[in-house]
C-alpha cells in the first residue's frame, strides 16, 4: 500500500521551464537580439544549473548568482556586460519571470486526487521561500503535508538522504512511498537509491534512459482518472 507520494516541484507541478522561457525571450529581444535565441537559451540553462548549486550550498546569494548568470550568458554569446548592465538584465529577467508563472496543466487536480488516498510531500532542489510561493500560486499549499528543500537541508537530489528526510517527516518507509518527478538524474535516480518506487513525468517525450528499470512514464497529468492508478497501483 502506498501511503505517501513525493513530488518534485519545478517542471513537475510548476512550469518553471515555460515561465523562464517567456522571461528569457524578452531579455533576449531587448538586449541580445543579435544572437540566436536557441543558443542563448541553451547557455542560460547550463549556467543556471551550475550557479544554482552555489546558491543551495550558500556560496552565493540568489541575487549574486542571478547577476553572474547573465554576465556569463551574455559573455558566451560575445556580449560583455558591465556590473550595472548585469544588474539591470537580471532585474528585467526576474520582472518577467514572476508574472509568467503558471502551473503544469492538471497538476492541482492530480495532487488533490492523490491527497484523498495518501500523504503528500514535495522535495525540491530550491530555496524554501520560492518553493512556498510557487506552491501557493499553484493552489497546492493546503494539499502538501511536508516540504523539504535542499536549501534548508544542505543536500540536494539525487542524494538519497534528502528523500529519507522527507520519508521520516511523512512518517512512512521507502516501500510505502512513490516519487514523481521530471528529472531522471535527480528524481528517478535519487529515489531509486533511496529504495523508493519512482514515476517519471516526461511531457517533452525525451529519450528513455538506457536502463529504465521498469519505471512508469507519464506524459501528461490529464485525464487524472488514467494517471492516478499509475501513481497509486492499489486503485487499479
């Protein structure tokens, strides 16, 4: 019997990729239109991933990392930014990112349906303030029993310890839980290392890794009636 479901947040319940892309497109249009957007976006994704680890480890503040991210992104496409320019571009991105927030379609209905049968945990490689803001925006806060973020714990997915912390706070064991997330490396691998059954959310239909190990794959949260038994097999 599955007693708890652990969800990733960004690009599983909250559409970070879509929100970020909208903000990044406006930054590119205004400040870097001489470069190809696809290349600009790829550099941004790579550099964001690297600097986000610094934020979670406390080596940089969020604002410092955001300024450095755009300095490096623009440098990668051949544009030098002064410190003041980097500050303005970082502020412009943030000003576009928050108004572009949106949940992944069907996420709230799915979590509500799961909550009727199991406890809910969110485990995210993020900071607690932004995680709570996103959960509230997506109307999920009241449905979530436990929120565990790497910024508070000092460890990040795929480290199995962050999954174990979440299990302990939910009061369940690994065999009684399932982890649902979009990142194979962080969510699926990490959950497997912690002994938790995993479900891969793959809406972009990315390539299945060489060793899928029987992991169930879901490409959309709708219809909920079809998704629910995949996450909670006892409902089949």
